[in-house]
C-alpha cells in the first residue's frame, strides 16, 4: 500500500479535514498505543498502520479499500 492510498482511505472514512486530526490524536491499541502518524514516522509499514486504524476505529468492511474507479462512475 502506498502512503497516498492510506491518506485517500483516511479521507474517505473520516473526511479530508478530520483525517489528519485522527491520525495525530487517536491512540491505536493494535500498534501499542501509538497514533497512525507516529507509527508512520517510525517506519511502520503503511498497510499495517491502515489495518490498525480499521481494527481500532471500527471502519466498516465496505470502507477498507478505495472504490474501483469503474464502480464510482456507475
């Protein structure tokens, strides 16, 4: 997973203005209480950070991945 995809998913789930706030303030138990921002800065794989967000923030399954561009047009 690329970092740009992570941020697109965060914006999709939390809104573009709030995604940064969530990433800097929400401690995630799945990654030892670090925030997503801290984990990324410490070199944790982007996918692992997103998976922690999904688990700890109860992201619904339909929001786990970006929609296929074809599906968005339909």
